[in-house]
């Protein structure tokens, strides 16, 4: 998939019909099916091309529904004098240089001042939204996701126009307590917003921080990395944009962004502005060493469980105690997966069969995640020894 989407030398793999079915299932989960359609064009087998053309048509319907929901949210919150910012999705597609119809979006993320978030939550509840079960205690930087219980159930189609659209109310741009290090300068984002959207430079920063956060937790989606690579490639000659980006963001924030930029270029190539390449050249030696050894680990994690992202996380920490806490959490996570996601049915409409299917799905998913973490444990020792040797050689 990385080869097919490479910005410099794309390479379409030769696959059997069965392999194509597996590849598309993977692309659906990683949200790159429509990007793959554009990248491969007429080189796709006819049956595959027909299928992804249908996906594009359904995604256009979904995007119209997303736009309608965004307009509703804007009207409701503005009527209550609630300050808010759309964090990603339809509001920043133009900044990233990708066709808007290729962006597959499954939720709407909003930032609000912490003192307004509770009032916004109650407003959405009054409009028919309810908390998604199982998300209350997950470690995030937003309130429990809210969604309308429409009666929809999962039917195996990632482009189903009827998939409900959860709303997540964020109260911070970066969770320093969870990640154990800060992202300086993010507190300035609200003062630079354009309407209800982030300033373009801040939209890039937020997308980069979003990728970094998911890399460090072993849950990054390929599309989010591809989106950054495409943005760097499309804006390589936009000197004014990057001059402003450098002026607005302090060095500590640019360093964190550069980690995601480096990952995007490792996976998808492409060009970048001289200001960006200078930031990449000035990454700390430990960070550069991690990319030299483990750059593909987040992409292969689905197939070869690993915890290589732990070593990148440790390079960003100053506290020995914080490092031990992060290592313990990453090696053996203490939180269970949310018992939600494939059905949005009001409690009074749930049958015992629905409840049983839901619980069995959650048990199977939890067992799969537990097995994944256990399978990754042997690699922790080998990659840890490799990382220790690399850092020892640097010293």
C-alpha cells in the first residue's frame, strides 16, 4: 500500500483477485481506498475500479451529510454564544492539497474552551445525541463521544452513507499529562482561528500532533500520514506559507511537527520546502536514529506486532519517572477497548440477540487486542537491545 501511494515512484503491486480483496479491506480500514483509486487510476483491475468508483459515489453522499451536520453544529453553538473550532476534516481539506471527496471522515472534532464544553455537551444531548457506551473512561483529550442512536448497525460497508457521525468535544489540543511532555504554542491556536477553522499553519500543526499522538500509542492510520506527505509535496514551493509557519510556531512545537513530517516522507517520499528539510536536519540525534531503524514499524504493526514506538516516545521525555510510567503503559496497556462502534441503537430497541452479538463482538475484539500485545512482547526485548546499542554508540 505504501508503494502504491508513493509520491515519487508509485508501484502498483501484482495481486490475485483474492489478494486484491484483502488489500481493499486493509485500505478501507486505513482510509486510503479513494487515495489508492486516484494514485493507480486506469491501472486498477476493472472489477476493483468499479468497486472503488462506487465507494467514491457513496463518500460524496456522506460528505454532503457531514457538511449538513457541520452547518447544524455551527448554528446551534453560535445561537448559544459558544466559542468553537472545527479541528480537522472538511474545514482543512484545501490546506492539505488533496481532493475533498477523497477524505473519508467518521467523526467531527470540535475544540471548545473547557468552561464551555459541558454546556455544549448538554446542548447536543438536547438535540438527540447520547454518549457512546464504553468511551467514558478512555484516556483522551476530549469528552465522551456523542452520537445519535439512529438504529444503524454495521453491514460491512465502510462507505455506507448511513453510518452515524459522532461528535467529539475537545478541551485541549495536546494532552501533556497523558503523553508526559508538552506541545508549546498550542495555547495560541484559538487566537489565530479563521472563522471556526484553525489558521492553516495551525491546522498543519494539529494534524502533525494528531499523527504523533497515534504513532506513540501504536494506532496511527496510514491516511493521516499520507495526508501530511501530500501537504508537504503540494506546498513545497509555498515559501510564504512556511515562513509564516516558522514565525508562528516555537522551536519546541516545530520539533514535534517535524517528527510527523519525517515519518510522512519516509513512507511516501515527495518533496518539501527548504524550511521543512532544515527542521528535519535539526531533529535530535536520538530521533534521527529511531527513524533510521524503526520508521516502518508503525505501518507494519498490524502484521508484525511491535512496540518500537516506545523508543521514540522515550526520546521526548526528560523525566526518568515519566519514562518508566510510559513504558509500563505502552508494554501492557491497562484500559480495555470500548464496547461500541458497530451499532447505534437506542436501549429500548435492543433485542437480546443484538445485545448478545454486541457483547460477543467486544469479547472477540478484546481477546484480539490482548493477543496482539502479548505477541509484541518478545520484540520489545530485541528492539530494546537494538535501541540501547544505537543510543550507546551515539554517546
